[in-house]
């Protein structure tokens, strides 16, 4: 998925069950620039398409990685934004 400014998000596994909650999963990925370098501090939102108020928000770490845990099954949209100076 392309992100503003030439960055790319690479979503990984979706719906992998967590050990303590059989009906939830994880969504995780990595955001990199057009040269493949990780981008730290990108705000990533996971939006439930059925319940748009069910938004989860995280920031990418220094390796450009993000993770959402305890995600219930459903259809989601991922938004990624970053403030520029």
C-alpha cells in the first residue's frame, strides 16, 4: 500500500489467533520509503469497515514496524500518516 510521500506499507499476517483469545488476531506490517528504508513515527490506524468508530492507532517503531493485537475478525482499512516539518 502506498503512503503519502513515496512511502510504502507492507501488511503482513492478518487474523492469526492470539494465544489467550481464540477469536482475535493480529495485524502487523512495516512502513518504508521508496528506497526501502524504515520510517519511524508514522501514525497507523486500523479502521473497522463495519464500525468506523472502532479505530485503533499506533506509531511505527525505529524499524518502521507496527502491530495491532486483539483484532476481531472483520474487514479493515489501514491508514498511515506522518506529519512533515
